[in-house]
C-alpha cells in the first residue's frame, strides 16, 4: 500500500484562498444558470485537540478572546409565570490541577480568534459572490428556506457556522433569525461516523493497522534521527504521540504564527508525516469494493443528490438556493476521496468544497414545450475547479469545460457508486 502522496511530489502546504480569490476565481459558464449551491467548510483555525510537545510549544494559547463573553438564554421564574431572559457570562478555562487561566485562554480543540476571522471571511465571500456579483441570493435574506445552515455537534464547527452566517447574512433586522441545524451525533452524516457504525469502525481500525505495518518503517523511520530529540519517541502511525497527533499540533501552531521546532520547517519532514497520516485516515476509500466509501460518505452524498433532484423537480417550489455545512477535514477529504478527486494533501483550516447545480434552458421551441432542460454540476475545492474521473469522457461534461463542468448524469454516476439511504447504512453498519 503506497503512501497517498509521496514527499517528492507533494505540493507545498498552503492556506485556502481568501475572500477576493474565492469571488474572482468563480465563473458560471455562458448559457448556464445557477440553481443551487452547497458549501462544505472545514472549521477555522483551532488549538490542538490535546496537550503535546509542551517542551517546545506552550500548551495554553491566549487566542480565544471573542467567545469568552456572551449572553446565554435562560428561563426566568422570578415573576409571574415564566419568561426567557438573557444571562451575561464570562467563560474561563481551568486546567486539570484546578488553576484558572487568563481571560482569553483557549481550551483544547477550540476555535481561536484567527479561526473566527477566517471563517467570517468565507461568509463574506459567499455574500459578495452570490448576492453582489451573481444576484443569486436577495440582498436581504429574511426568511427560512433560501439558505440552510448546518453544523456537526461540536463547538468549533457551530462557532464556525455562526461566523460564516454573520459574514453571509450581515446585520439582521426585524424579528427573523436564521436557523442552525445540528443533528444528534448518532445520526450525523457530515463525518465518517465510526461512533455510530460498528462496521465502519472495524474497517477503519484494520486500515490503520495495515498502514502502520506498511509505512512505519519505510516512510517514518528515516526521520528518527531528526525527531528523537524533539519528540522523545520514534514517530509512528500508532505511536504516542501518534503521527497524526504530532501533525495536528505542528499545523495548528503554524496556522497561528507560533514557532515550532526547526526540524518541522523542513518540508520533507512534514510531507512524510502528512503522507502517512493521509494514508492512515483515507486509504480505506481506495478499496475496490467501495465499502468504506459507502459507509463513510454514502449518506451525505445521497442527501446532496436528493437536494439537487428536488430543486430540478420543484423549481422555485423548492426555495433552497444555498446550503452551508460547517464540518471537518474528514468531511472535505471524504467527499473528494469518495468521488476519486482527492489530491493527497490534508485539508487546511477553512478548506472548502463547493458543489453547484447548473441548468441550460431548452434551446428549441419543441424542447421548451417538453420542458427539457439540461443540467450540469461543478465542484470546486478551495475555489479551484475539480475534475472528476467520471466526467472526463466525451459527452460526460460541457464541451469546452475541460471536464470540470459535469453533466448531471456523469456526476450522478459518481454519487451512485457510494450513495446509501439511512436504512441501508444502518443495516450495513451492523454487519460483522
């Protein structure tokens, strides 16, 4: 099992494009009109999910000031009956020894002020693109149904979605408030749900062991002499800290301008670790039987295809135009892997994947009478067009699009290869 991305071929790590790049890079092909857009956004910059490398990187980061003072909705029983009230609160972080930190200290895995800013800018870019430039959304979004906002049930993604929504919607007036959809973790389809799917959990564990056997000595052991003094133990897929844990801490620190040990400024070092981590987490998608891809991303892609079909069938009777999902690296990479378009690099903070449904109206009177519109789908990863293998052949994409504007039929074939209903997923998850 070779690594997904070799150190020699891997591109330099880069941050996803900014607000102006998202807008300027986007184009609707001539003769087509936009019907619906779905955006999957990895949460913004955060702290590491646990304490690691503390001899070199401080375990507490004072970068979380924005979310520290807020108003909580509470029930007030002080008068007659009951009423909703607002309680101002200040949140402080306390460590395991009971010491309370400074105002603005972050918890582990928490969205930082930098993460809030970058995800706000994603929302602002969506507003400039779909409201100001394309006129696809109305200037004032003041009712449910036009935009759908959904997050996984984790604080950093919910706060990411709040920031994106603020940039997209702008200041709200009147009594309308946008709804944020959050599912129970057992029902969540925005991530490979190993917690709720025993079969997926077993396959994932087996894949991790296979990758460790394959890559620990060939890809990671050559780094031992350079990392021994920094980590203290050989870095392996299954070491403590693990390769993924080391990468998490290093990439989190670099995203915030925090100095890391000089060895991690060498691309060969980080590329080798990242390649091993990508293989550990995503090699299951390459199994020819497709079981891992179906269990990991099948429900989510089926939901996307179902939304497109409703939009085509109902037209403006389905008001949904833009859906924004605040999710994770495993969501973005999962969709790319399931559709055979993964680039072999770990998605950076605020990485985003957009999928748009386009329509070409009937060109002849006869076709118009029959209502025969043609439909296409475009996918963009960090604002750059994605070429899906199923869309490469003649007749599978819009002529002149170089394979980046798929016919709906070709896109559907990529989705159908992994799509699962909830009932199918639940039955498959119980398989031994």
